[in-house]
C-alpha cells in the first residue's frame, strides 16, 4: 500500500473546534485584547477512581507512574512538566497529558493500569470525551463570572485550584486556574465545545471587552 | 438562591445541586416481605416539615457526591451539611404551625 493511502490515528481525528473555523481569526498574542481563548486540541485525558482509605497503596503507585502526588485537598490540582492531575471528588481525579499525540491518553492509562495491578481502582482513557479550552487575559475572570456561578475573585479562586461547576445553563465544566495572569484551562464535554466557545464570546461582548483567538502553541 | 456548603467542595450556589428528598428514611430490610401499603409509604410519604428539615442533596455539577443538609424550609436558612455516613449536627429544631 502506498504511503499516501495509509491512515493513521492522527489523520482520522477531527478537532472539536473544526466547526468554529478559528484558523482565520487566530492571532499572535493578545495585542491589547481583554481575553484570549485558545483551542487546546487533543489532550490526553485519563480519569482515575480509587478510594485511598481502602487502597492506601494506590497513592504510591500513582506517584511511581507519574511523579505526581495525588491532590487530596478539595478543589486542588498538581502539575509537573506536561502532566497535571485535577481533583474531581474525594475518590476521583483527572489526569491531563499536555501532548496532542494520538496515544498520549492510552499510554498513561496503560502505565497506571499496570502499576495499579491488584488494587480496586478504575482507570479510563477519556481523551475523546472532553475538549480543553485555554482562557487567558486580564478580563478572563470577569468574562467567566458571567458564565459560571462561582466567585471568580482571586480571594476565593487561586492559582493551583480546580473547580467543577455549571457552565451557562446546561453543562458542567472543570476550571483549572494555572497562574495569576490569569491563565485557565476549561474542560467541557466534547459535544458542548461550540456551545461553550460561543457562550464565552457572548460573555466577552456583555463584559464590553475584546476577545482574541490565540494559537495553541 | 441558596448558598449550599457541600461537605467536600465548600460553599457553592444552589444551581450546581439537585434535591433528593427527605434524609434518614429507613428502607425496609426485606422489601419483598412488606405490604404494598408499607412500601408505598416508604417510597412516597415524606414528613414535609414546615421548619427544620433534614434532606438529601447531590452536588450534581461539582463533585457529584450525595450528602445531607439541615435547612429551615420556611426561612431557607441552612444550618449545616454533613456527609452521608456522619451524624447530623446539633441544631435547635423549629417547627412552625
């Protein structure tokens, strides 16, 4: 078979941002805009469910597999290099591999499953189920406040925190605040990508600020 | 809107939660042995107190965990939340007529 007819996992993938036709609007840097949205295509996402009280060895196994200590404090996240782990609940975490490779999630799943052998735990690759949108810029908190019921003020939402909440009227999202710029990563159900994106554009209009589409890297 | 103190995530607004009815109802141990009337009572009858009420909520758009809440159904004052396996907090119970 000639190379041109080969299909790879990468070439078969469709970005959840395709219908938004963002390429023509993408710019370098905020250039004075109040908020920048970044379509973060194809991240490796893996959920882990394990009760650490019943399975105390799991914590060390996860550290061995990823180099990260599972955050057990509510609403917190841990990051190292290109890997983050977000607290979703008292026995539930989401790993995010900041790597668009098609098997980024599957590789981590294999690694975790191997090290959690014999432990009552669940590891699922959910890379295809969720989309990530980067949010940055000086007005990011103000715009997001219009979309979620959370208090986005720095006194109650600080870098390193992650909060799962209701977005707009319909869907749940996870918000991971990474730094004080502020820079956030928003994770939503893949099929809600268009809704969340357009809702944020509307919120930016409501907040009377300008919105820029930024390149992923 | 209520500000509900989820025992896992902290205070969040009411629209992140879903209501689950009265708490501490005891399910008959052998449902197949109880009469239809007793089973219907268990399923459908609630105290519906006008005052301090112990009720179940789920943090549907947060940590997705069930927990119990003590709320005054007349004034909507929230007296506290506690995990399913925990004992309810001591509150001055009020019932209005």
